């Protein structure tokens, strides 16, 4: 009887351990991404994570402004679409408590024109459209400075605005507008600075079409964001390891041919 009782107990313990293992293996998270490159990379990530015991439910957004609040509120477990300055701005402006747990990719910001084939050809008083959200407007201005089009106050950060322009030899006119509208603005303005997410979606290829483009020293690599309370959850480590895998890096290099750059 004792042997039978011990055997029953042992079988019960093994059953619990097995059930626990199956539960962990079947863990599912919701990952918020924007349409385009981030969504494509997330699809490539899914089988890598699944092999490590993590199922990923991809939630695709057309409006990236909705993703951080959804992550903060727990409707999403993680997101992969933004760079650090944008995350910091969202935390400050919306009272969110999100953190970065890993670097992902750089979608280089670039400048395009339908009317001119070089920066030197931009006329005096050229109209230049840039993103109107604070982090990307400053990023665009810093790219214009790198191209010698304007000069900013020394030490200007991604928070730079038009008020930080101290030299504007061509008297260009800065036109901030919704990021999604920038590709369309090319028909009306002389030059537009556009993030790769929206450029690629509009058929613009930074390395092929850009007259001015960020390099790999950019501070605007994207990240995996989670609520701070979840940063040490076991699935976070699995998610980051899966994203920063050789297989995903190969997918990025093959698919985007240098127009999206892996950050690991």
C-alpha cells in the first residue's frame, strides 16, 4: 500500500510538472507593431520564438500613436515599432511607464525630392516638409544639418525645433506635417524628410531615392518596449533573444537590402 501510495504521489508530481511545462511552452504574448517593415520582421520572428516556447500574436496598427498606451494598459504585452526618443516623449507626454528591453532595427530617415536630383539644386526659399511629432521633427532637422542645409544651436538634441536654427543660407521654409502625409507632400514641396517606415510603404527606397540619408551611427535605432513591471518576465528574455537571432538578421538583410538595418 505504501509503495502504491508513493507511486501515486510520484505520478501526480510528474503530472503537475508536465502540465506546468506545457503551460510555459504554450505561453502567448501580444506584440504591437505598425504596418510595413516592423510587421514583416514580426512575422519572421514568430517561428523563432515558437521554437523557444513563446507564441506571438501580432497586432498590427495603422496608427502608431495607439501602441504605447495599449502596452501600458496591458492590452499588449510588448511592442516593436519606435525609437528611444519617441518612447521617452510618449512616457513624458502621456504619463506612461514603458521601458526598452532590447534594440531592434534602424529605419533610416532620408530626404527626397520629385523636383531636384541633388541637395545643391534646392532653390533659395525651398519648401521642406518634416514630421510634426517632436522627436522626429528634431531628428529631421539634425539630418538637414548633417546635409549642410541648415545649422542648429550647438548641442541641439532630438528636441530641436525651428527656433534652434541659427543659420539657413538657402532660406528654406520648414513645413511640419503629419508623418503619414509626408510622401504625398512630395508633389507640392521641394524636399521632404521622411522616416523609412512611411517611405518604404509609399514605394520610396532610401538607398535608391534618398538625396540625404542617416548612417549606421544614428541614435534612432528602434526597440522592443514593455511595461516596466514586465521587464524581468521570462518571456521578455525569450522575445529579445528570438528577435536578435541570426535568422531574423538574415531576413532583414535579404528582404530590405540595407534600407532597414539590424542593430545587433
